């Protein structure tokens, strides 16, 4: 089955939004921070 040029121009999908990438990055950073604080607890400087 072949698609016409007009049909090819209307195909959408597969795009990843910037917000999704930022959300995934924030979640990974948050989880790494929790694990780091749990595995390497450090005292606060007084």
C-alpha cells in the first residue's frame, strides 16, 4: 500500500514534547537525590 504525497504530509506522531523530557529528567534527579541522601547521610554544617 502506497501513500500519496498529501497523505504523507498529514502523518503525525512520534514526537516527544520538551515538557515530557523535563519531567522525566526532574523525576530521575529527585530519585537520585533521595537515594544519595539515604545511602550517604551527611551532617549539616553548623
